[in-house]
C-alpha cells in the first residue's frame, strides 16, 4: 500500500471516529434534555457494560436510584417503567462512549502493528486516546455533581464535558483532513479571519453549554427582545460581577444571543469578502456551505427558543453547532493550504 492510499485509509478511520463522536454529542444532548443523565448512579467503567437483564436487577437499579436526590426531590412519583425510559438514554450514552474507545483503539493498534502510521502521526493519535479517556472521567465527574444534595448537574462541569468533546472532535477532524488534503504551505490572506471566526463559533458553543446547564432556554422565550427589552433587567444582579456570566440565567441567555448574532454578522462578512476572491472550486463550495449552515443554525436556535426548547429542535440545534464548527475547520484548513 503506497503512502497516499495509507493516509486515505487512516483519514477515513479518523472521520468514522468523528461521526461516532458527533452521534455521542447529540445523544448526550438528548440525555440531558430528557432528564436522563442522573439515572445511572453507579459507575463501572469496565464491568458496567451490561444493563439490568432481569426483573430483580431492574429493581436493584431502581432502588439505587431512589437513594439519590433526583428521585427523592424530583421524581419521587416515578415508577419502574418510567425509570427504565430514562435509564436507557444514559446507558446508551455510556455504551456509545465505550464503543468509541474501541473504534479508535483497535484500528490504531492494527495500523501500528502493520507499520502503516507515520512516526509524526503517532503522538497525535496517542493524544487523541488520552483525551478520550479524560473525557470519560470528566463525564462521571459531571454526573457526580448532581448526586450530592441538589439534583442538578453543575453548568461548569457540563460545559467542560461538552467543550472537551468538541475539542477532541475538532482535533481528530483536523488531522483527518490534513491527511486527505496535505497542506501546501500557501497561507491565504483570509486564513486569520477564518481562525477568528472558528474561535468565535467555539466560544458561542461553550456559552450554549451554560445555557443548557442553567436551563436558561426555558426563560425569555421571545426574540429579538427579552421580556420586551433589548437589555433585560437583572442582567448584572449577582456579586461578584463575574458570576453573572456563568450563573445568572438572564445574563447567560443574553450573552448567547449576543454571541450568536456576532457569529451571524462575522460569517456574513466573511462570505461577502470571499465572493470577491478567486478560489479553487473546493474552497468556494466550502465557503458557500459555511454561510448556508450558519443560516440554518440561526433558524434552529431562534425556533428552539420560541417553541420552549422541544427535545428534537434543541438536539438539532446542538448538532447544527457542531456541523458549523466542522465547516469552519474545513474552511480554515483550506485557507492555510490554498493554491
């Protein structure tokens, strides 16, 4: 197998990993939106792969759940059948996480054994695997925050868990497209603008994590005004000042709206400038898709807010953010190797 075909094979494998991580992010969002994330109160990374298989095992799992605040303070009227529904969402999320680890680790070991991986690529793959393991630990650290006194996952830990997933996804995707389309070391003048735009998208996604963690989307369900005001009351009520940006529902939603609007403006300006530039066909298509995906994402975000956060729309909005981030990474990569 020659070098180019080997790189293509490895790139396809990495892109498959990206697809599974994408699915993991969506499933994680659905798990949160359906209130399922605290249903599995015992973490067994290796031995916990099997779900309850008998009525007795289900009853034990339900009894374990009943010992924790979410059941005692919120779901005390829940029966076993209802518990099974939320359990399966969280179980599927954890099982997929284990599956991603195998999908990554087994091919990597095979490729290494066959000598298919170039030496410069090995440290990158090792970093990916380590980050994946840390993500699993961070996920449990996040869940633990809702198993103590208050059945509410910390918005800080939720955002960290989501953010690390996005970073891992972005890193794997960047390496994969680098194998498919090697850099020509010919940086375009718009490359720095593209980096700024991509960074802004990532910051907006992280702000969305705080919106989700505080359930801020269930408030101020009007657009563009918030309770009839451009700048709503109570936006800086907390002391010290910095807490408002992470703990004040009003401020957190306002910030997310503001950042999303800035993303809309910046990508629109980027697209207009790009139309005046001669690009290869692949870059031109990518830039046009960039604008199109942004418009869809903005529409999904506003619709999710106005309709009081239906699960399907909210999950689509989260997925749309990751798609937009993906396109931004691709455009940036292309502008750093423009012909």
